């Protein structure tokens, strides 16, 4: 993990402190070791935030935050604002999923466009791949 990934992970842990404490959500960090352990191909560092919905037979909800773009963050004076936007967007998606029929909602990543943070839905990701 690079320092930006570590810092973003800390922001996520702070933002979801109560949910983590009460086992409402789980964090899964994608690393080469975890990929090998769980049998998937490592495509880069990421954090999956999963809200467990065991009550009322509702589905789990998951959003993945990709590793922040190092070039983008190094160009910004206050990259912590980007981390705050990422974690707030993740919280919003977990609490009010735009696609409740799916477990995986999509990904959040940094971008050079607009407000530097974008959400790409699961359906949009399929079109890109």
C-alpha cells in the first residue's frame, strides 16, 4: 500500500467507525495476497465496503473504492478533500443504493474530470469491459 491508499483507508475507517464497530459493514482490501487467498485475479489495490443486510431478507450492498490516482493527488494542494468526497459518496451509496436489485453497486474512483471523484455503476462497468 502506498501512503495515499493508507490515508484513504484511514478516512474510510473513520467515516464508517460506528458501522464497523457494530458489524454492520465489512471492509475487504484487495491485495495480491487476498486475491490469491480468495481465488480472484488481482487488478489493483481497492477497498470493498459491504453492508450486510441479514435482517428482513434484504440483499447485501457493496461499493468498491479503487486506488486513488497518484498523479492526480500529487498535483492537488489539498487531496484530503478528495478522500472526504470519496468516503461521503460511499456512505451515500451504502445507505441509499441506486440499484437495490444488485449487491455490487459499482466503483468509486478518482478522475481528472469534474470534481475529481466519479461513481461508475455496475451496468456502466459492464459496457466498458
